[in-house]
């Protein structure tokens, strides 16, 4: 199994609206591509929140091929949609992790 992790730093001024949009639109849209089985939303604690609030959205993929297909076919349009909506008020950092146990 693989975890596609997107860590977001979200400006305080849009934090609540952004989180609601992520829960109701963006994360379900990523899940609906068929490349992931489930997702979890985590809020990072014990971090400096001067610049904003930090979240990790983790999408579970059955294999690396499904993840790669997502990044090639679906991710660019979905990222653009988020960037157009929120601009520089949200910064994202993406990683792929493999579950080893």
C-alpha cells in the first residue's frame, strides 16, 4: 500500500472556508478518480502557526502504478483548480510513502 500525502500550510484568513471546501469538494474529487481507496485528514499539532494552519491529507493507494496514473492523468487539473481558487494563501508539499508493515 502507498500513501499519497499532501501537507498544506493554510493562511489563517481562509482556513475555515478552505477546510470546508477540501472536505466537501477537493478531497472527494481526488478520491473519485479511482486511484485511491480512502483518505484521512490530519491537523499538525505542536508546530508554529504564525503563518497559518498546517494539515496533511493522506490518500491510500493500492499500488504505486495507481498513484503514478493519478499524477499523470488527474493531478494537474485538480491542482490547477485549487491554485486558481486559493492562490498563494495555501502552500502544498507532496510526498509518496510506502506502508512497510
